[in-house]
C-alpha cells in the first residue's frame, strides 16, 4: 500500500467508520492555550505555520464555499497580516496554508476556514488541521483529526521515521488541555514533502 492510499484509508474511510466523537471546529480553539504550554513547559515555539487539509469536491456548491473562505481570509490578511495560500499536494489533497507570527491569528483563521466548510455542508471533506512548532531543529505538529474529533502529536525525525518518545512527552504534558486521541494507533503520520511541511 502506498503512502497516499494509507493516508486516505486512515484519515478517510476507516477513521470515519471508527469515529469516537463528533468533530467540532470549536476544538481548534484549544490551541489558543496549548501553544503557551508548548513554549513554557516544552520549549517548542510556534513556527508561524498552520494548515487545514481537505478533500476537494468537483461541484459548484463546493467551489462557492471555497471562494467564500478565500475572500474572507484575504480580508483577514489586510487586517491581521495572516497570509493564506491554497495548494494541492502530490497526493491530490488540498490545503489552506496559513502563516502569521501571531499564533492566535492562525488559530482564528484555521477555525474560520473549517467552520465555513462545515456550515456549507462539507464537513465530511475536512481531514485534518496542523499546527507547527520547533525546538532545536526538530519540528513537531499537533494534528486535529476531523474524522476522530481529537488531537494527536506528530514528530517526524527524517525519512519515514518519527520520534515517538517526543510524541508521548507532548501527549503527557498536553493531556487534559487538548482533546487528545487516546488510541495511539490513530496517530497517523502526515509525512513532510522532503524537508518541508506536509503540505509541501
């Protein structure tokens, strides 16, 4: 099974069937305090990057919903400086990639994009939201799985390896502050494209 097939299976069909709780875009606001804990207790600082991953739909209604997201995020850029790019990765998934030194702006923008798609009836197309952190050259992500309604840590360590020791440390410190997936078998990897972020 290829990487694309594995990701589609775990974030899509199987995870949807095994969902432990309903996803709620309001869960994303948990990162508004979690990032402070990441810095104060774990020395992981926000990189200024966050992203929302979704599966595209070839329909007029979905194009309108996406255009609404783009338009409001563009207005937000003028107000807050948060930049938003819409990209497609090599596996065919679509991303809203957000950048801002103000972490609160990132959380608000990711929430807006996700909430808009939910309100327009496309919540089932949402796969994950990622928030990136860095410490001493190591990048760690908090991933919110919309199909599981929970967060989990992901720390790639080069190639197709991950630093599970750091992941479990992040889980132990943030448990209770975030709604964390309690079954590590659902901590699916979102492998970076080379040395870049998962969205390329």
